């Protein structure tokens, strides 16, 4: 078997149940594509650590989609997940949803730190929206790490519902455009937690292509909204 998809969202499996499930999946050494829909399964930090262990065991993985939305992963779960991610030497494409998991600044930093060490990664969709408590001090810590993404070609980053201001947005976008020479597409969504604008006006598009060298055909788009302190 080279491809596996499991949709278990909303089932009260819990960390222990997931660990039992992963024991079987961990034997599929030839897997190249893994899709796990595990949102609202009460995975907790034990389940997240189990996923980290699973990912480190499946060395052939190239394409992973993992949805852990609203699972109370926390710092310790982020640590276990990060330890697995750094072992993925063949990973090329990753879609990772850790929204509403109370990672905190430290947990979010660990996830970024792990992802920037995956040299084979070419496409990343990282969703850290809501209740992860990411603020400008977190972006200051994360920005220097992004030089590890020199081979990244596509990046989608979702941080809405956190506490990143215009200053944090500028810091991240500048770091990415300087540190990622291979980047072709960059999309941000950082609508602030307290912003209450109607859907039609939630985001505006700012082209960052001017920050690239004139020879580059890369297209970088930043999706954001003014923070309450800027309005």
C-alpha cells in the first residue's frame, strides 16, 4: 500500500485509541501518501505525540495531510509532533491544521522550527488559526528560522484568530521573501481575532512581488486585514 486516507473527524477516539490505531499504520513502511482527518477526536497531547512517532516511522512519506483542529494538543503535544516532523527526510508536501489547539508561543515555535528543518519540503499549508496565542513576540522568534525554507516553492499560512499585529505581519512577510528564493506562491491569512468586519471586507490583497528581484517570476500574495490598533 502506498496511499492511505482515514476520515475520523468528530469521533471520540481519544489519545489512547489513536495510539492503538497508529500501531497498525506504522507497519505500512511503503506509504507515500497519508491523509488523516482527526479534527475533534480528543487526541490531546498523547495523540499528537503518537502522530509524531508515526510520522518518524514512515520514512517513505512524500505527501501528508493532517487535520488536528480543536484537539487540545498544547505545548507537549506540539513537542512530540515536532520531534516526528524533523525525521521526515522525503516529505515534499504537507498540509497541517493545528487550529484551536492552545499551542502557545513556545509550541508554535517548535512546529516552525521542525518544519524549517525538512530540506525536501516544497509545498506547505500550515493552519494555526484561533486560540494558539501567537503574537508579535512569537513572530520575532520564528522569523530567523525561515531561512531553512530555501527550497520551499509554495506556502499558505493561516494565523487568523491570534494576536499578530501589522508589525508581526511585516516581520514575517519580509523574512519569507528574503529567505525563500524558490518561493513561487505565498498566501497569508492573518485576520486579527478581534476584527469584526463583514465577510466581503474581511481581507485585502497586497502584492509583494515588488520585493523580488526583477528577474524572478515568483508571485507572493499577502492576505490580511488591518489590526484593531491600526484602524
